[in-house]
């Protein structure tokens, strides 16, 4: 079997160069058959490249177990909608952490950064009477500023990210306390912000957006396939692309159908439509997936995460990428904090503290992102966020004690980290 790698070799001057496997690909057929693609995937699994498969299988098992134990409540449309809403804030924060983890760094302050940013947004609305768009921009700017300072300290001064972000984790809690006051809270009453997590999009509009997004995604997939075929470049078989896209369409349409039905327990009061939080997560997922998989910036990020010194010698501005990763992380943390404030209806001095960061890091790792750097995708955050939200939601329906939740979540995270370590060892042993 020909050994391949997904890493990209950066060219001098910072522009992405040819793939490290370009020589191997030159000896291959431009497009493998469907059977050959499945065999190649099987070989990659044997070599330790498991990706998000363990998380997906774990999610399926969790759904099966909780559906069997609580068939009337867990699988209800109301609970499914609540589950997606519960996962939204964790998934968004985990998306922000992924570029930092790709570089082999960590941001311990991301949770409290989100809480502080949401605090500035809430204060701007409630105490300064500013319109919600301005208040949200203030919150995002505060988050981005925190990320910029962290990035500069890590990249330019060489202080370990663990130390810098631990200091910010402690210091920003003081900022929130000063902003809100001990024992106090700032309510979030703005109708638009509250609607993110407590309201749903009109059913017809939701179906139109789902159909439009799927049509756009499908068109981009097959246009890319045609472009690669026209240049006789390496590409997956069109049949495999069609199978993957068809499976995605079925899953999304199934979820949209469940969420579009009336999930109210009171017949006279209709609750239907896809929650706005789901569209927020979906939009961020699409945007960052494009950035990290279809742009030179994203390829450089993976190159730095794979081998920092080689990337630097190839002309990539490593410091700039490292700073930008922390800016992205803190800005996404601000969005996550606003979503949490929308769900809670308030911002308090404890917002963003506790286990928020641990759950977000856990979501990224459970989804398939490596703590060793260089491996991970934005989708890992959403898959891992759903796993954690499913555990929390299902155990809540079973009326289990809180300590059971912590033990099971910790066990799942440990298993995910073990899979990552074992996979990394097998990839090193096989040379992939």
C-alpha cells in the first residue's frame, strides 16, 4: 500500500506548496474506485487514523441506551430540540479551541473569557441602553482583545500558553466580579438575544434554509469534483462523494423533520421549527470548516501544528498564526458566552467558570482532535459537544445523581484521550 499523508508542505514565502504525498499521487490513478476507496479507508483505520469514528459510534451507542431506558422522553421532539440547544454553547467554545489545540497549545481562560465578554454585552444593553448589535460587537471585541494579548505573550515573549492562560483564567474572573458585582447578576432580556436559545425559526423558513444550504454544499462538492477531474488530479470517486452527500442529506432531513413538528406538551400552544441556536452553530461550522480546509491560512495552520520548525524554515509566519489562533479562540468564546447568557437569561460572576472549559476541551478531544497538535477538524467540536450534551441530558432524564454525570463524562474523555494516544502511536509505527 502506498503511504499517504494529509499534511501540506509550505513553500518559501508562506504560500502553500504541494502535498507531501504529491510524488506518491503521481503514480496513482486520478480517481480510485468505490471499493478501492473503502479498502484505503480500512487501511487508514488499521494504521491508527480513526478520525471522528469513535465519537460517532459512541454517540450512536448513547442514543440507543438512553432511548431504550427512556423511550417516551429521550426521543421526544421536545427533548431532541433541548439537547441540540444544550450542546450549542459547548460546541461553539470547542470550535474556538480547535485551532489552538492544532498548534499544540491550550487556552485555560476561554470559558471565563466567554463569561466576561457576555457580561460586557449584557451591561451595554441593560445599563447603557445600547442596541443589541452594538452590544454584541462590544462583547466580540473584548473577546478578540483578550485573545490578542494572550497570543502576543505566547508568541513574542515565549511564555508557555498554559501559564499565560492560567493567569488570565484567574484575572478575568476578577474583571467579571468588578463588572457585575459580588452576588449580583445582569439580566439578558433583549428579545433577539433570548430568541437564540428559547425560540425557533418558522418552519417554512427553516426548510428553505436547510434545502438551500444542502443544495449549495452539494453544488460545491460536485463542482470541485469536476474541477479536479478536468485537471486529472487525485480525487475520490464520484460515487463515494454521492454516497457521503446522500447520507448527510438523510441525516439532516431527519433531524429537521423531528424539529419541525409540534413539540409542545400543550396542544393549544404550538412549539415548532429548528431552534435558532442550531443555525448559529451550523453557520459557524460551515464558515470555519471552509477556512481550515479550503484556504492557505488553514493549510499553514496544520503545517505549523505538524512541524513548527519545518513550517518556519519554509517561510510561514508562525508567530502570526499562533496569535491569530488565540484571537479566534477568544472571539468564539465570546459567542459561546452570549449563547450561554441567552440560555440562562442572565450573566453572573460565575459565568464561564466551573466546568465550562473542561467540557469544551473534552468535546474537542472526544470528537477526534489531538492534544498533541496537528490533527483535528472543526466538525470534531460539534460531534463531541453532542456526546457531552447527550450524557448530561440522558442522565438528567434518568434522575441520576450529579456525581454520576461527572464520573461518566470523565471516563468518556479518558477513553477519547487513550484512543488518541494509541492512534498516534500506531501512526508512528506504520509511518503514516
